[in-house]
């Protein structure tokens, strides 16, 4: 039986600029395998190939200067770039809603990794040494997910429009890159107990959120999920409903302005009626 990968350590990257795609790929691989420059090179290759196809194989200076469809100026990458990066390690990226992924739709525990995407944010959910973790780079550390919570969490993500992909293949068992050779400065190695301590510390701070924390919560509609892992098995039956309620509460408030308008309209109506009575 194989021992724990990377000596039982978890590799996590904290958000830097809009490099969440880089963080996502590296946490799937569990090591600082790629830099933003590596992904940019892959994006450039993809752009070149796509332009040649559009021109029927002919090259043109006009098309070379066109805006890239695989990387934005602020560092966001396309799913094609992530696929190319993971193909280097013989890994496949498959949409969760495809027919070949049907077993994972029924039992996600059968898989080893998921990539999640909405708008310009990417993050990875990965099984490491038999345990599931959320490696979202917006979190200070990996967040442990129970088996039941994994399924409920993925269902909630799908319900809120996130695109989810399965990653399949032979994952690296050890990171061949030492910390001194790492190509970025935003990665960290953590023991599972250290990650748990950091997450609990963040949850404690969130109990009395300031304005900055509230702003972060609006950007991260799933931050209210943290801490729910401590629920007992007896409460698992109610967990899915609680998650849905939590998500509804954490969405940006769009109803309030309508309510204010409605109140204002009511006051205007009352004023008109009073004038009419006079």
C-alpha cells in the first residue's frame, strides 16, 4: 500500500492578483508545478493554433496582434489552458455534466479531483491521502470536506451556475520541486491539523465581521460554509437544506432596493389619494 503523498502535507496557494487558475492547477497537482508565465506560454500556443485554423493554416500579422482568447490582461486563463497544463501530467479534464462523468454525478467520492469555475474564479476540490479538501485560493488554508458535505457542496455549486470539471488520470505522488526551487511565492505546505487550526481561526474572526470581512463575504458566497464540518452525523439529514439557506442568505442583496421602491411608491400613492379626498 502506498504511503501518504508529500509526506502527508497539503499544498495550498493563497490568492494573488487574478492568478486563481495558476493556484487551481497547482493544488490539483499538489505542488508548485506551474507559474503564471508557464500558463501564459500555453495560452500563447493555443492562440497561435486557433488563429492558424481560422486562416486555414496561413499566418497573418493582423491576426497575431489580435486579443488573446485564452488569457486576459489581468491574468485570467481559459479552461483550455488548464486542460493543456494538466495534459502535461497525463491528466484529463472532463465536464461533470458529460455522459462519461455519470458515475461521478451519482457518487463524487469515486473521483480524485474537481475543478470549479464561475466568471473569473477557479478553484480545486481535491482528495489528498483519502480526505477531501477545498483548495479555494480565497481561503487562508485548505478546508476539510466530509464525504456527505462534498456531494451537497457540489450540488449547491451546480445550482448557482458554477461549471464543474472532473480531473482523471495518474496524479503525481510526490512534488519533485523543493521549496527553494518553487517558482512562486504564494504557495505553502501545511499539515492537515495546521490547516484545520487556520480555518477555525478564520471562522472565529468571521463571527464578528467588520466591513472588510463583509465585503469579502459578498465576493465569496460560500464563505458561510466554513465551520459546518463540525456537525455530527445525526445532523447530516438537515445539512443540505442548511447549505441552500446559507447560500440564499449570502447572495448579493437585490431584493432590498425593490422593497424600498415599493415603500416609496406606496407613500406616493397615499399622498395622491389624500389630495384626491381633499
